[in-house]
C-alpha cells in the first residue's frame, strides 16, 4: 500500500498547490483507494461477512489520519527543500 502513497505524492508534487492542500488530497485519495482493499482482506481473513458498507468501515478516522500524515509530510518536505 505504501508505494501507492508515494506515487500519489509524486504526482501531486507536480500540481501547484500549497503543501497543506497537496497533503489533504494525497491523504484522501490514498485512503479512499486502499481502505476497501484493507478491510476486504481483514474481513476475509477473519471469516466475517463482506458487504459494501463494511469495505469503508472506519473511513472517517482513517481518512483523517491519512490527511494529517499527508499534510505533515508535505510541510516538512517543503521546509527541507
């Protein structure tokens, strides 16, 4: 999963946005794309039923975490450059 975050971050680095907005978009895209895969694999391994809504279970806290990570990462990188 993490290489996808890196690829999204590299693509977003070419877009003329503030580091905060770039991190927000990167975190949201990453979470929205990878959370269903993670939840599917977890539920399958635990023999739990898989429904459309269960694929996005815990979306809000997870997307907030990924957005915060994206913002901090982009702000730190812009400060290092």
